[in-house]
C-alpha cells in the first residue's frame, strides 16, 4: 500500500474487550463508536449490506459487546493519517472513522462448519472459539465481513488498504502456526467494484449463492445473488 491516496489513511485494529487491558470508560467509548459507525453505515448505504438498520438498531448492548469481545474477530478501521496519534487504538477515538472491515478467524478447515451468504457469520455458535493448535496440518480459515467505506471517503483506496491489512494479519498467523490459510468473502454479483477489488488481491469465484437480505421498516427486500470468493495461500508462496 504505497499510493499517495492510501498513505492518507492509517489502518488500526480495535482492541478486544475482555482480552486487552481496557478501562470501563474506554470500553464504553469503544461500544459507542462501534455501534454508531455500524448503524450509520447501514442507514446511509442500505444496499451495501445483507443486514439492515431496522434489524440492528434495537439490539441490546450485549449484542455489540459480544462482537467486540469475540477473540477471533479482528475489527480493522481506517482513520486519516493526519489525525493526531493516528495508528493507536486509544487516539483513534478522536479521529473520524472512514472505513471498516471485520475478519473472523482463524478456525481449522477440519471444523464441520460452512458460512453461507444466507446467514450472518456471527450467528454460528462456534464463531467465538479460538483456533486450537493440533497435530493436524489443516488450513487456517478466515472470513471477511462488513467491508464498508463511508461515502465521503470513497475512491481513495480505503477498501484496498483494509483488505490488504487483513491479508497481512492472516499471513502473520499462518507463519506462526506453520500452515497454509484460506480466506472467504461474499460480494454481490452486481457489485463489480467489490468483485474486482477481491480478484485483484488474488481471490477467485468459487460459487454463486442466492440470499435474502434482512427486511427494513418498509418491508422485505428482494433476493440477491452473491459470489463466494476465496483466496488460498500456501506458506511457500507468502
């Protein structure tokens, strides 16, 4: 990520509640910023999500805390590099959040679990179970979800910067574990920009699925089609 556009933004990883040493005041600020950004994203560009603002705005505090305390969820946020203290999770609360993506994983490919376009990756009861090292050399598997760039910061390379940071983290995990990794993501078939972004990073289309987006206050939404895309990297090619 060396273009002038992407240098204008710094990608930070949000701390994990219950894992990282956080004060109660910091946790509350994290909860507020995360919830506000997510709901604002759903409300401003509803067609970018399978979830809906109306489906999430009424969720209790515990709903958001569970996501922020999931040890296998890496929440990556893009903030302006010119922000004071940019690059630290603490100072990020004083900065504008320009984009976000979540990478869930790793999990073993031996697990009998498949994320589908018709189900939130957060709904699986095993999604919070951290990867356990075994004698098996099965691949580490990840899933990318909730990629979003705010309207005022689009076409600046933020999506690419978020994606490549997620790939870097997966590669770091892979080297530590000494095994290969695979990352999956869903992109609507009509979203050519997203499809091209993932293909340029090395993802390939492996399936096409039909899914039902969450309803809004106006009622149900029509079914959509999404590509399941995957990127596989072996240790000797990283």
